[in-house]
C-alpha cells in the first residue's frame, strides 16, 4: 500500500510498521546520508494513516512539528537497533530509547459498525503522540524478540537502497525490498550492461 504525497510516495511493503517508519528516509547508497522526507506534520499525518496506525478519517488535529521530531528520533533509534541486529553488533543507547517508548500504552481501539453493517476499527479517542510512538516502538520490540521474525530480517541488495524488510518468500531467497522497484532497477541495469558488452 502506498500513499501519494506530491512528489513523494510512501511505501508500506517491509512487512512491519517499525520498518516502514525506518523507510521514510530517502533510499541512498550504503554509507550515505538520506534526505529527510518526514519533514512536516502533513506528511506525518499521511504516513500514520497509510501505515494503518490510525484508521482513515481519524482527526489528527494535534500533529505538529514536535510530533515530527519525535517520530524522526524513534525512526533513528529503530534504524540503529535493527541494523545492529542484522550485522550482529551492539546498538549503543538505541535499545534503551526504543524500550522506553515501548513501555507506554498504545492507542485504545474499538470496533464499530460501518454504513454496511460490517465491523471496522476506530480509535477510542484522539490519538496522542506518546501512544502512537508506543505502538511503533512495541512493534520493533516484538520483531526483535521473536526469533522467527528476526531470522527473516534482510537489507535490500539494491545498489542505492537502504531499506530493510522481512523476507517471507519461499526458500527465503528474496533479495530486494520490492521486486517492482529495486528488482526492476537491477534487471534494467543488467540488461544495459549486457547490451553495452555487445557493442
């Protein structure tokens, strides 16, 4: 699922909401800084809805620059923590920061009937920043403490991609965060190399 955002498009294909938050940084070559896309309240609001943390139609009147900064901080903590896990190294203080946020209560939810009589999820009240941060941080803790899920963590093999994802493919041979995006880029590059070699 992706939400169009002017020249930006969020992707929600990593397999976990915490990894989708990490992916809000512009893909960049390994070792390079990523451009900030989660840079204002409107974009954060769209990400919160697109990620499924907040049901569509939920009023998000309190979202402001302070929320954006706190989500960016959590994103950096999760990024460090997950990459350290993949690489088998210590994440420094990232674990404590993520744990502190995960200790909070996530937003309350309720089931209500929609116009067609089906049950849909709504939040019990207007969501606070702490509650939404807690939901994402808990997802990271759940991911990293589940041996089966943790064993499926991967970093995209795309040359200019830093995205992480859960490999749920048969045989666990998935190489890219998205076959349509990074996989297609790799196939195009391979085709160009072959064509150039024939000249």
